[in-house]
C-alpha cells in the first residue's frame, strides 16, 4: 500500500533515488538488512504550525508553517525555507530528502532538512512580509539552533526575509548565533553566498563539458527562472563566454536572440531584487520578445539550465531540446526535470547533472558561512570562491567515481545518488538503529 499518496513530489524524488540505487543495494545487502532505506524515507521529525499575521489593513491571515528535519546522521539539519503558495508537506519532504544527499556530496558535515510556508510574498508590502517572518520565526525558533538545525533561503526567501527572521530569532533567544545562513554581510553573512548556487552550477557545467573536450565559450544557454539562482548562473555563464538566450518567471519567457548583455543583467537585478517586478516589463524597454506563459525549452540551445522550480521540464520538453541540438542539461533548481525527462536525457546520452549535484554550491557556501561564524572571522570573496570551486570539482569527481559506465558515459544521476547515499548510510550504520 502506497503511504502518503497525496505527496507525489516526494514519491517522485524517492523513486528517482531508489531506482538508481537498487543494483548497488543488491551488491551491498548490509544496507537493506539494517533498514537504511526505510529510515531514509521517513523524516526524523516534522514540525507543523500555525502562522497568524496581520496585513496593512488590519485583516488577520493564517498560513501554515513547516520544518521537515529529515536526517541528522552526518551533521545538524541544514536546508532552506521556501515561501510559496504551492508549499505543502509533500513538497517539503521531497526537498528535504534531496537535501540529505546533496549535503553529503558537499563533503561538509551537514544533515538534511527543509521548511517553509504556503505564504505568498508576491504583492505584499515590506511591513507585511516582516510581520509574517516574525510570526513564522516565533514558532520556528523553538525547534532550531546553531548545533541543531540551521535554515537558509529558497524560493521566496531571500536577503530581506532572512534579515527579518534573524532579527526575530535574536530578540527571542537573546543570542547572536549562526542559526540562519544567507545572512547580510553586516551581520555574519558570507561573501559569495548570494552567488554560490548559480556560480556552482556553472562550475559544475564546466567540469562536465571538459569531459567531452568542450568549454562554455560560445555555448547558447537556455535558462529558466529569474531569481537568485538564475541571476548568478547567468552572470557566471556570461563571464565564461557563454550566450544566455533566455530567462523566465511565472509569467513567461524573455528571449535574447543575441544573448543577454551586462546592461540587461544589471537591469534584471534591479527589477527582481529591488522593485520586485515582472519580467514582461523588460521586453518593451529592451525591445525583446516575451513568450507569455511559455517555458524556454522550445528554443534552440546547446545547454539547458533550469533554475526555477520542480517539474518545469517534462518528457516532451526533453525531446524538443534534443531535437534542437541541446547536448547538456544542468539543474540549478531542485528536481526541475520529471522522471520521464530524465529517462529521455539518459537514453540519449545527454550530459545531465541533477540538482543534488549541480546546485549544491549554495548549501556548501552556507556551510562555509557557519564555519566563518564559528571562528568569528570573514573570508575574502576570493577565498570563498576558491573553496566553492574546489567543492564543485570534488562533487563532479564523486559522480564520476560512482557513475561512469563501461562506454565512458557518466551517469550523474546514479553517481550522485550512490556517492551521497554511501556517506549517510555508513554514518547511520555506525550509529545503530536510531
Ligand atoms: P527565487 O525565489 O529567487 O526565484 C524563483 C524563480 O523561479 C522566479 O523566477 C520564479 O518566478 C520562478 N518560479 C518559482 N515557482 C514557479 C512556478 N511554480 N512556476 C513558474 N516559475 C516559478 O528562488 P531561487 O532562485 O532561490 O530558487 C530557484 C530554484 O533553485 C528552486 O528549485 C530552489 O529550490 C533551488 N535552489 C536554490 C538554492 C539557493 O541557494 N537559493 C540552492 C539550491 C537550490 P516568479 O517570481 O514569477 O514566481
């Protein structure tokens, strides 16, 4: 009998991992005997709570808050908070499950967790967002701590939201600790944290392309999303000589037939991070084509970089991408490709980097933020960037070690799942049945 049938995203994430792990598990039955799989798919703890807040007109609203503490075998729970109307327990369980493997891949001592709320920050005033964040943290603060659970940002949770939540945590607990990452630079944040996920994904792409004797120079990249991950993936890709031909938001896709320019990138940063506006506004200003309600996957490109949300790229999209010449797919978002799309990529020997490997740079630099806070020091941007680069290279090596097939093709799905699994499972074995 299927447990929790109302959680399709969680089942999808679990199926992806377990189906690739299965042959490995049969060769190593000690993991099956110890019930590692049954334990991995059940969160250690789930916290659900009411988040009441008042809007600017004095009307009270109630949202639902969550924290899924999935696995602490190799370190304290670590993973972002998402504020989006689509948030529910199944979505957060899928994200927390992925996070366990991703965090293990970073080489840093971090367990996996994820949390958030079905609150929609879009269209809310700063004061409303602040009141919501304060209410959310009032309850969450009882369940987290610098040695227990250290949340960060995700969709809908950026520098503004982290700041409000950090301020409330400090007020409630009367202590200045590294309980959140993604903090502002003036109060304990790390240089390169905003850039880390996007930069990391592009560093991973570089490693992957090198395997086929390619570089990013001159490659046409179809990118989706226009938030934190997409912004810095675009910047790094452009820095390395690639041409970014699209970005998107929930309104549609903005197409840059000649590639995005530095001026357009700066405009995007101001539009999305300061004015919190919609991409369609950039179309008329720069005389660009806006493809309303469409994703970018029908555009001819060499590399696809999905950086928006889960299940944004399906089997038909995958076939269209390949027919149009796409040779590599790098997931900046978490689980943007459906199971069918992944099968299409693997069958066609497309270079395919799953999110848990390619977007691990964000949580890796969050781990480095915790280290800097513990030392009461701040590394330079160069130092953090060098460490990020080295971590992405080591993740690539781990994928290669466990995912290289007889014909030389690297199956990054298999590689990342087995590499992440072995680290967590061995720690669980050592710690007994808990
Ligand atoms: P942001 O909130 O900064 O940006 C999200 C982007 O995705 C926006 O452009 C948003 O458009 C679009 N988007 C979100 N939901 C939908 C939807 N249902 N349909 C269409 N478009 C959508 O989030 P991030 O950039 O931080 O996160 C993007 C992805 O990367 C997520 O999957 C996240 O889990 C993952 N990730 C993020 C990390 C980080 O460090 N931030 C680390 C690792 C993974 P709109 O504004 O119109 O909603």
